[in-house]
C-alpha cells in the first residue's frame, strides 16, 4: 500500500486516482476547482465516463480513495504525487504548462523531510519533466526528490478498461528509487503481463506525442484517401478494409470521417509542431496532419452546403456533439466546428446528443442552436440530418422513420455508419465520406423523390473541380 496524492481531478486524474486505489493504494485526489471536489464529496462524478461512478464509490467505501480541497496538505503527506492537471493549447498552439509548474511550486513548498517523487502524467512537451525536477531539486536543498514521466494513454469512453488493461505502461525514471516505486505501483498490471517500458524522461515524454501524432496522422491519411475516393468514384470503406488487412498497416484508426477532435489529438499535434520547431526541427508530416484535419472539418460544411444548394434559412439536424461516443467531452469536437461553419452560412441548427447536450448548452454556441430530445425529433421538419458522432443509437436508426420526418430526406452520414444502398431504400439521399462509388451515388440520387432540388452527385468532387479551375 503506497500513499498517493493525485493533483488534478479531471478525466485523467479521477480515473488514475480511482484505479490506483483499486490496485490497493491509499489515494487522495485534490483539485483547485472547489466545485469539482464538492461534487465528488457528494458522490457525483463531474463528467460522463462509463463505470467510473461504481469504481469511485467502491473505493471510497473501502476507505482507499478520498477527495480533498487542500492541495498542499495532500502533497505534504504523500511520498508519491501524481500530476494530472490540464495542459491546454495556447493561442500559438503550444502547450500551456502553467498548471504543471503551479503543481511543482506547491510540491516545492511542501516537500517535508522525507523522499518524494512527482509523477508527471499530464501530456507535456519534451523537457518539462526535467525542468520540473531541476526546480524541485533546487527547492529541496539536499532533500531527496525525483521526477518521473508516466504518460497516460487512456481513452475517454473506455477509460477504466484502458487504464486497467493498457497496451503498455511507460515509466520515464532516472533513479533506482523512483523506478522501483513506479514499478511497485503498477505491479498489479504485471499479473496480466502488461509490457513496461522503462526509459529516460525525454524518451517517455516523446513516446506520448509520437503515439498521438501517429494515430492522428492515420486518421488524416484515410480522410485524404476518402476525399480522393469521392473524386475518382471509389469507396473508402472498402479501401480502408483492404488496407487494414495488411498486418503492417492494421485496421484501427482507418475510419474516414469529419476529422479528429477531442482533448488530446488536436492539442498534442499542435504542441508537437511547436516544440519541434523550438528545438530547430520540423515535423512536416505532423504539420500536414494538422492542416488536413482542419480542412476536413470545413470540407464537411461545404459538403452539406453544396448538396443542399446553400444552407441559408435551412434547418439542419446535427446528430452527435461529443467528439466521440461514450463521452460528454466537447473539447475540439468536430461537431462544434461544423455547426459554427453552418451557422456562419445562415443555417438553423437543431442538435441531439445522448449525453453531451448539457455541456453544449453551457458553451456560447449552445445559445445559438436548438436541442431536441432524440434523433427523430431533431430531424422533424429539417432539410437534412447529419450524423457527426457514431453513438450507438444513431447506428440503428429507423431510416424510413427518419426520412418521413425530414422536410427533405437527405442524410449526411459523416461516420459512414450506413450502407448507401440501405439509406437509398429508405428514401434518403445519402452522402457519406469517401463513398464515391458510381453505383452508390446513382442509387442515392435516384432515391430522393421528395427532395425539392435534386442533390448534387458527388458534390465534393464538383467542388474540388471548381477549386482546381480557380487555381
Ligand atoms: P481536465 O481538464 O479534465 O482536468 C484537469 C484538472 O486539473 C481540472 O480539474 C483542473 O481544475 C485541475 N487543475 C488545474 N490546475 C491545477 C492546479 N494548479 N492544482 C490542482 N488542480 C489543477 O484534463 P484531462 O483531460 O484530465 O487531462 C489532463 C492531462 O492528461 C492533460 O495533459 C491531457 O493532455 C492528458 N491526457 C488526457 C487524456 C484524456 O483522454 N482526457 C488522455 C491522456 C492524457
């Protein structure tokens, strides 16, 4: 049993705290956000994450997990301090490290007499952990303090599973004592033969960025292939499937769509571009990944605009706001970029999301759109429905019912959830992403009897051609 303080009780901190308590440690989770700690003390979970409430309740019940407002006291009492505060993007794309160094200052002022290790779990540019260590050693004046980097790879929506059964644990630690402590903390994972990568601080930090940048690149890559499919009349679904059958490529992260979003990929790719430049290097592939992703969000707006013959005064039902299913996290969600683009062009938006609507209402954009209690209500009387997030309820919609409710039966399936032919059979003009097969386009166009204006065939290809001419 190790006494652990987790500073920052957001997605990563709360999941880390609850899971480490479940491993048998004695954990206190602290945060500067008093409201969040009050919620947790009342037994409420501040965000949506499947299974987290049960895990938190169980470990509070057995006394291994508690919450406190007093960051200093928690840090003073614990030999191991996990730093899980946010590292949001600054306006130039670099990571804001103010919270990480604020935690460093609190630890420096509360080192106490004994040994302490600060475990840096926040995603922070290469060099952050060493800088933190330098500052803490100066404050310790001969006392013993270590800093380790232990990047987190959990996935929102499956956070507990991905923390408890990770593909690997990365431990950046440069003293035997810190390495021993971290190995001890993660010992339960040895039983399930989780690979442990023990390495230096800089390598550990870079592993996190390299992993996220690679996954983001895979998404931008397949999105570019999807756009090419639309231009040449190929089907990205089949292209990706066949590509993924090659073991060297793999099937995952090859789903064409509206572009990635969320609290990690956008900010981590941008931060990597910035810190690489600071070190005199360019990561051109990552720069391209960022640019392709931004363009993909806007391409979705143009896709809708072109197919509807303009969106001014038209009502668009947006299905799915969260950046991915099973979370209420709206940070950098593609839906927000798409909604903003449609609003700018004069569209009226009615949105639905199974869990993220309260968070959306709290945003400025939430005041400019309407919300509906379910997908069919959102679509009722709308000029088109747009699936932005592939929540399970949107995977098994009654397409005929959806088509009957829409004023114009047009479906933009930005996650390629449906087969174009099925949508066409339900009477919907179907627009997926990268599903440019000539046959599919024909069926979709034919099957739109109630559409006042004939939807453009392969609109993205037309737009691309126009752009090409302009150049
Ligand atoms: P979050 O915004 O949900 O939580 C951060 C918490 O830190 C907030 O509750 C905030 O109040 C608190 N905080 C800020 N400054 C503080 C301070 N000085 N002292 C105490 N608490 C403070 O963020 P998150 O999504 O949990 O991400 C945390 C870090 O983990 C980020 O660096 C992120 O990139 C990384 N990460 C996130 C995920 C993810 O899926 N969310 C996955 C892997 C890594």
